[in-house]
């Protein structure tokens, strides 16, 4: 896992398939990889037909977290009018500030290791805390079992301080610290 940048991303919509899971007994660590494995070629093809140009690849999105339970989406970035409600579900991702990380290695192990490093190492010393926004895994088309496969994690964050202009202040401090 490698930290890439801090970035504000505008709001966008995703469409796809949703599964509820939990961190209880680490159920999410088996539920999410199984969800990916069970996605059929026909479902992948249907999603690829509605994604917005320039946003190629599938995304995994963790959202609606409540007391250790959350929804996980297998989806693509898409326009509001691109889907019918009987085929896919839609989620609007609000504008947010993200810490973006590159991940290299075979999935799902590389993503699982990256999430551990983010929560155990990066986040505690970063000056940021998780924002109440969806967390995103961007997985481009490719050989996901290859040790050379690359994807990204977009971690929605906010400055730990509650003062006005905190995001810009912490970003400036963090950028200076990285150098």
C-alpha cells in the first residue's frame, strides 16, 4: 500500500449490486470476496454497458455503516438515468475529501492488507479521521490474481480538528510533512 495524494472528489452516482455485511466476527472478510467471486460474467457485462466513459473498472463501496453493519456495493460510476430500478440499485456518493492509496498485488489479499495498514498505521498518525462518507475500492479490469495487479483505495477523511478551514490547513501541514 502506498499513499498517493489527498483529493476532493465531487459527488457522483454508482449503480450495481448491494450486499449487507458486518465486521462482527470479521464476517466482511469472507462476505466481500465471496460477493466478488459470485458476480457472474453476465452481470459484469451488464454493468460495463452503463458505466461512464473515463471511469472504467468496477468499484467496491462500503456505505451506510451502523453499529458494525454496512452495505457493500459492486458497482460502476453511472449517470442517473442509465438504469432501471428492477435491474440494479443506485447510490449517490456525496462530495468528499479522500486520502488515495495505490494497492499492488493479488486480490483480495492485497486489499485486505492495505486496509489493515491504513487503519493501524496511516490513519492514527495522519491528522485525519474517517469521514461519515462511503469508502471506495477502485478495481480496473485486469488479472486480479496477479502480484502485479494495481488498484486504489479512496478513504473518505476529515481533519481531526473542528476549526474553520481545517481541511486546507491539515492538507498543507501533511504535504509539508511528506517532503
